[in-house]
C-alpha cells in the first residue's frame, strides 16, 4: 500500500497535513506497513530565487490589506498548527522559491534520507524562519542530517532532479490537483487539504482493508496489548 503526498515546503497546511497523516498511520496501527512518497508542488513558481520578503508583508500585498490585518490572517493557521504540536513563527518567515529545495529532497531520497530532509526543510521554514530558497541554507540542512555537503552542492549547481520535480507537477495537473496538500491512497482515494483527523484514519483503514493489511498491535505498558482497529480477530 502506498500514499502519495503532493506538497510544498512553504505551504503551512502541508506541514499540518503531514503530521495528521503520521498520527493517523500510528493510531490505526499501519505505521511502517504503508509506503509514503512525497511529491513536489510549487505554490508560486514565480517567486524569485533570491526572495527573502517577510511573509506578513507578502500577504499584505497579495490581499491588499495592512500588515496588521495580514498578521491576523495567520492566527487561525497558527492555532491549527498548535493542535498538531507545531509552533509556527510567522513573524520570522520569509518568502522562498522552493525549486531547489524540492530538487535536493529528491537527491536525498536516493540516499535513503528523503523523508528526513523533507521534515527538516519544513521545520526550518515554519519553526525557525530559515530561508530555504537559498543554497547556503539547503547545504546546512543537508549536512545536519548527515549527507555529503559537497555532493549536494554539485546537485544544486546543476539541473539534476529538475525533470523529476517537473514530472511530479505534471502528474498533479493530470489529477486535477489545484492546491496542496493532496493525498492519494493506493491510487484510489484522494484527500485534499488538512482535513479532520477522522477522515485520514477512515481512509487508511478502508484502503488497508482492501489491500488485505492487518493493523499491528500496540503494546500498552506491561499489561498486554490492544488492537488498533475496531476489533481484534487474533
């Protein structure tokens, strides 16, 4: 069974949705049994490569409101993020072109660390205010997760993995994806956006059942175990 996730590293609901998917996989007992593949998506391909405008200022311009009004616009998103354990720092966030971030994540995936770098990119952007559109930041993050900085620089200095990023975007267009996050479960069912948690769990259970997967047991202290599905047939 496989879950494909289209997302962008500057999409606030993508990080929230990632946490929801992770929790749903764990709570339903299918963590480790289902492959999760992250796909590239660009919310705004026109963002300059050297962009570093504060997100609040960018939002104010985009919607024609004051910066105070723009700050208020982020309140609900920050509150939603807190519900899944994320402390968004909109004050320090800056706009970023994420093409290179997606390319370097594709490269990291060939080293078995694609998920690790994707998580690091999201946390760096939303929690730490890092400029993930800049090569020096990407190289720092790559080094933090134990990958070779010199090899990563060679990737960034070339057009490697650009075609893979473009293919993901094309595939999203073919599916009619207009916004992210977008989740496709086993090529059958889709969830658009960071929807209520029960929907993720219900969808995972449905697709897993169709695939013939059984949930794993979760140990509860020393008193035995419980099934993570509605019933236990053991």
